[in-house]
């Protein structure tokens, strides 16, 4: 009789344990589902945490903005995980984050400033184009920006602050002293009211970050940083593919060492302020310190803002014995650049491939 009761008790206990395990498993599944993403909508939603708020007191606001599924499970997550103290401020959240992702953002502190504006500067653009882009997203005119950036006071201040801005930029023949020195990238500006010094400062600082990696090699180079950035600006325009940039750079260095003119369309375009597929004889004879069809050696300065890849190509050119190159602009699919050792070879390739001009 006692054995039967014992067996019955074991069965009852076992059933209870199974029920508890199933219940825990079911609750765990429901819990994980309820703290997961609300949807696949990744649109950022501004969310403000008022002063003296806690993770628990903002639960209803999170639910109202459709950022969490259920305040109960959200609060349970908070009690189980004990996140860092909540900071008041503005945050960007979205429905894909789930409770865990939202808490991670909130723990990191305020990350959203509704006044921030974005300045996008593509590679190869001139400083006048940079000023135009900046004038479109800030309360500065193009003329106001250029006036500050070209001023002797600001340029000398830049020379004091940035090792790569040297006295070379003070050459009176240079159109804009900081041409080629403002690194092309995407920048977040704190608001529309930022001034010209703030904008140029961010771009100069980024140029410094890029050049720092090469500083030792730049200092050991036979060319000045101004000459290297000038070369980089030429390569930026002349090379189509990144892989061709060191080759193109090598062509110009070979020409320089042989006393040949660069004859770069990049410099001619900057000299006459117009870039063309083909140039007239009158264009080629333009007397400008930027025109390398007219003068030998480096032009007086950069004609645009070079990319990191072009800067690398200027510092580390490919060693070869080519003196000419030609980008096949008539074939938009291959973008192939042809290199030649002699003028005869070069002219033959021009006749063969540039049939669209």
C-alpha cells in the first residue's frame, strides 16, 4: 500500500515538474518574443528622455511611439538586467531595435541633435565648390566662406595648428591658399549657424588624420607636402580607377625627372576654370602658373581636393618607364587606361581608341 502511494506521489511530483518546465519554457518564449523588435521598420524616431526620468517611467512613452511591444515585459527586462543610470536627452531609436537594443542606446547617453546638418564633399572638387556645398546647408554664403578661408589671418592660423599647412600656400600666385588641403568627406556640422572657421577646421583636421599615417614618409620624401598634394590633385582628376592612380602618378614623376612638361588637362582645366574633353590651341597657350602645358614642373598648387587613394599614389608612385597615358573615355564600360613609353605609341593608341572625339 505504501509503495502504491509512493509511486503515485512520484508521478504527481513528476507531473508538476514537467508542468513547471513547460510553463517556464512557454513564458521564456513569450518573454523573448515580447522584448524583441516591434517591426522591420528601421526609420529613426526621435525620443526624448525628460529630466529625472527612470527606465520604468518612460515605458508608456516607448509603447506610445511603437518602440516596444509591452510595457510589462519591458519593465521585467529592466528589473532583470539593471542597466546603467538613465541620462536625460534626445535619442534616435527605431522599431527594429527591440528592448535590448533600445536599452543599449539609452545607456550610451544622448546621441541625437536635431540641429545637426550634413555636409558632403565629393573627391576632386575645388574649394569654390566646397564653399558652394557648405553654403547650401549652413547660414553662410559662398563668398563669406571663401573670404575667411582665403584670408591671411585664417591661413596663418592654420599654419600654426596643422603641420602639413606650410609657407608654400602663401605664394601670391596661388588662387586659394587652402585649395587641396580640405579633405573631401561627409561631415556632421553641429547646426546651420556654424562659421567658416568651424567648417574648414573640421576638414583640415580630417586631412591631418589622413596624412598622419604617411607623415614619416612625407618628411623623408624629396618632394614637399605641398608638391605631394598638388600631385595628388592631378592624379585625382586624371585617373579613373583607383588601381591606375599609382601608375598615373609614376608617369608624371618620370616626366618631371626628364624635364618634360606634365601637360595635364587637370591643371589646364583649373587654369581656364573650365574642364573639357578636348582643348583648343588657345587653351593650351594660356599663361597661368597652373597650366602645365605652358610651364614645366609642378603647377603652383593643387587644383582640387584629392582623395586618400590619390594622396597615397602621390606618395607611393609605381616605378615604371612610361611617359604617356590615355584614359579610354570613349568606352564607358571598361574605363581602361593605356600607358605608353613613346609619343609614337601614345598617338597610335589615341587614334585607335579615342574614336568618339
